[in-house]
């Protein structure tokens, strides 16, 4: 799952790391445009996806 950088206009940033615990999916991102690092936590069920 890609995300948009919250610090600059860069879109569709791919995660550099992923952690799956049950239906919770955490991604770590690093923007190639500005170098900003952030993470997200999502419930795979809310996105209609299955956690691997």
C-alpha cells in the first residue's frame, strides 16, 4: 500500500518496512523527494484487505 508524503507533494510513496499483527498492518515510509520519515497503522479489514 502506498501513501502520500505529509511533508511535501510526493505521492504514492512505497513503504520501506511492514509489520503485520493480526489484522493490524504497520508501514514505515521514507519519502524519496524530501527524506521525511513517517509510519502508519491500519486495520486491514477496514480497507477490504486480508493481512498476510
